C-alpha cells in the first residue's frame, strides 16, 4: 500500500534523528569532556563531530529500511530492523575506533591514551545499539501517530458521507409521502366538482415542489426559511380544507435565526393536518411555535383535535414522526429529541435541539 509509506516522511525522520542525537550528545558531553584536557576545545570538537558526521547519517539508511518495509509482516520486518540497528551500531563503533587511532597518529597525540581495544568496542557498540533502537522507535511512533490521524480523518469522512446519504434518503422519503396525500386531495376536489380549487391547489403544489427540490437534504437552513416553506405547504392544504383549517405560526427572533435540517418541521405539520383536520368536520387550530429556552431551540406543533381512534396516539406509528426522529439522530445524535403528547386539548409534538447554531 503506497499510502502507508506516505505516512513515513523524511522531514519528520530527519528532525527526530537530529533531536535524538543532540540530546544524546548533551547527555554524554560531561563524559566526553573528561577524556580531554581542560580547555582543549579542538580535541573536544574532533570527538563530538563523529555524532554529527557519522551517527546521524547512519540513522538515515535505517529510516529508508523502515519506510520500505512498512507493509511487510511484523516478524520479518522486526528481524530486518534489528539487524539494521546492529549493523549501524557496529559500523559506528568500528569507525570510532579507527577514527581514534587516526587522530592519535596524525592530529592529536593526546588521543593515544584513549582506549581502542575490544573492551571499549563492546561498551560503545551497546550504547549505539540502544540509541539507534530508540531512533527506530521514534520513527515508528511518528508513523503510527500519522496513520492514526489519517484513519481518524477517513472515519470522519466516511461518517459524514454516510450521514449525508442517510439524510438524503430520509429527506426524499417525504416527497412521495406528501405528494401522494396532495394528489389524492386534488383528485377528490375534481371528483366533487371543485375544479377551480383543484387548479389552484395544483399551482401551489407545483410552486412548493420546485422550492423543496432545490433544497439540499444534508444542509442546515435557518428556521425562518423552514417556516416559510411550511406556510407554502399550508396554503396548499387551505385550498382543500378552507375554513376548517386555522393556522398560527409564531417564531421568536432568536429562534428564527437558528439552523435546522431542511424539512424537519413539515412532517409534524403534515401529521397535524392528517390526524387533526382531515377527520374533523369542525374548525381545527394548528399552532407552530419556536423559541429558545436555556440555549435550546424548542419547536412545537400542536393541534386542538385528535380523533379518539387515531393511530397517532402512540406517537411513533407514522412515517413522518419516524423520519423526524431519524433525521434528528443523524445530525445531532442523542442530543436532540422529539416528544409527543396527546391530551384532552389535542396533540402536541415538540422538537428540542441543544447548542443551536445560528446564521451569521
């Protein structure tokens, strides 16, 4: 997988290597200084230069090996990296011993007192193995963190894509549901000879669908815009029910600016029409109110007449209510809620959305 190799990056490897070896140099500087005469800065610089000139560059082939084997089986990869660490440590140790002899013979006679036997070689090799091992561990840590961040981004993107698909499916579920009811009403008007009303209702339906189809189902819209669309819907139903339908829509100023998923409230109004107005021969009042209470957006849809045998009494039998619940969960998780209540005065559905967002 080329994408996995991309998470092992040279700039980070170089920065980690330089930082590690400078830290090691700082830790061992008192020991290195003790090997040279006080004030002999030239001899000291010759000694510490090997870390910059040799040790740091030797870590780079280790990173190349690390990068090329990221997709290997763990066992084979671990064995190869351990071998690489040992090889780098031995190479660095051999260079140190040869370098010490060369400096003693050509530049600084005082270096002749520095040990160049195998006893020192074992000790130096062990230290180099430890440091190069830490170097590779830092490569792995950086690589793992970058992979974790990439996987988190992919997970967020996947969840966002799934959420948008779910919202789209739920949103498009509303059009056939509403369209079926409205076309039935138009058909009933025609059958009863109310052709003018049927024509007016068809025109209003056309206008409503044109607006609704232009909305992005995954986008949040100002509540004011949502309520304006509901008014368009109610104008359609007013043609059908006439004086039997009375509507009161009130939205507080701070609530109107709140952002909500498009077509979130419309199914509740549609249920109020279907279960409150349609079965009744008397006028029915439908009230839509929105306010902000303690930072939460509360939207209520109430009608003052619910037939005794209406299936809406359970509050969860209709497509509209289930749709609203699922859309709330898709956007807000468990934070938002839809509650329903049937009482002597009618039926009330309430949406509560916490930590509301507002238009700027």
